[in-house]
C-alpha cells in the first residue's frame, strides 16, 4: 500500500476566504485517499511573536483585519494603510520567520508545501529551500518537496502579492485574471496550472453532498434571499435589513452572521416585518445558498464563486469592497452575471429588480475546481524528484 503524500497547507485567519480555501483543499485531497493534509496557520502557530501589531498594540494583524477592516467596513484609505504596515512587518521580520518555518518543515517533513495566503510566499519558498538543502546535505534516501501557491483572490492586487518572481514553485489559478498575472512571470514557464473557477468546497458543485437546510417558519413557495457578509459579518446587514422592511416584497431572508454574535443580536432586535432566519456561523452555507433565489453580500471572491456555481445572480455591495475585490465586481459587471449597489437607495432599486428578474440565460460556466485541483496536485506530486535528481512519482 502506497504512503499518502503529505501536503502542508499554509493559510491565515485574516478574513474567512483563506481558511475556507484551505479547508476546501483539504476536503478534496483527503477524499481521494492519496493525500495526508496538515493545516498550518504560521501567524498563530509559529511566528505570533513577530507580529509588530500585537507587540506595540492591543490587536494582532489578523484581528485588526477582521475586527476593524471587515467588521467596521474600513475598506478605503484605512485598508491601504494597513496593507502598507503589514508589508513593512513582513520585510522587517522576514529572516527570523524563514528560520522558524524552515525548522518546522524539518520537523513535519512535507512532500508539498502549498500556500493559500498572500504576501508571505517568499518566506515559505525560502524556508522550503533551506529544508530541501538540509535533506540533500544529509545524503539519505528521500524525495525533494515541492512548493505551490494557489491564489484565492480573483486577481493579483499588485505584482508579487501572490506570485514571487522566481521559478521554484507552482502557481495555481482559478480565473483568467490570475492566470495572466502568473503567465507574465517567465520563470514560471511550465509551472502555471489552470482551474475552472476559484476553488470552492465540493458540496457547491456536487448536489449529492448537500442536505436540505432547516428553514423552519419559511414558506417554500415564496422567494428566499440569503445575506452573508463573510465569516465576520458586518453591521451593513442591519442597514439593509431595515431597507428591505420599507419595501413591498414577498421575499424571506436568511441572515448568516458568521462569528459576529453582536450582529446576530442586533438583527434579532429589529422585529422585521418579513419572515426571516437569523443564524450564526455555519459550515453548511452551500445548503442555504442552494435553497435560495438570491444572494446578497460583499464581493468576496469565494462567496461570489459559490453563488455563481449554484446558479444564483449575486447582488454585491460595492461600498464595502476591499481593494482586491474590485476585480470581482468588474467580472460580474462585464459578464452580466449579477448586480451591484453602493447606496441604500441603489440597494432598494436593485433588490426589487433582482427579485423581479427572470432566471438569467447567461449562466456562469460550470465550476470544475474540486476535480481540477486534485489533478493538479497529482501532477505536482508525480513531478517530485528523488534526492539525487530523478523523478519520484507519487510513491
């Protein structure tokens, strides 16, 4: 019996998208029986002491992103300033971070190290380079580990944010925008891999993996709207809930508040005139979206991809778009696959129009990412070389 290939997935809890991608990848790989997956958040498990935000302030970098940028909607200049400070943190602490991650790789011995987070990929690649050099200097039998970066954004915000300009890793892309960015790097020739859509969990593309959600109190004959503003939620949902209360409509609304218990309590206190469900964090988002007629939320690349995969035309909030989410809005606008709004008045118009619109004949292309990623990792695993220079295969 062959030994499973050990894949270490590096992710961050800054926002919910990177964690969701890591868990989606874990589910796809482990279901094959050919892979053993270790999830690693280096910010929390290895280099928390290198976080200059928590060293000189009250919150860590991840917490600032979640609690201030996302929950409070500081997506403009404040967000850009945070990104600049985060980049400075990486530059100042790069050398000790590489050293610590290399030691960790020595201990856990990955066959493939795969990042689903931006900015830190040079650190991962340099750490894996040190680990690989240690294996080769030991002159024992073994297989040299490979590295990969899977972009979870629709496009690279700036050169090098996701894809360092070097040739010692594989770039995995789920959109045409990301694919163009990776292919511009000549050093990656032959190491760029295309998926049919951003990676989403298998239950969004395979109906046999979904279950009927608990919609107690809702009428299946009336339209169902699901509103989701990421794993951290947003007070913007309260504003939109009130706006819908002022409109004549037959819709019923499922509010998915994520881990934001304060938001959940605020919504419950509104006494809304239309039927609704107010829920906290759930890992069954696919079930609720599949039972819905409309998705309302921020233009996150993950949740937008999930809605499109289920045939929904998303109604996206431009006012809370992060800089890296502009590409999502551009895609939805150009393809006509969804609608967007910024002001409350615009939301009222687009909400009524979306409910009245017939099912679109401009369906999004089928998302084939769960199967594609498995084939891509199979190829990367098969291309590993044994210490000494020959191909290793999948062992």
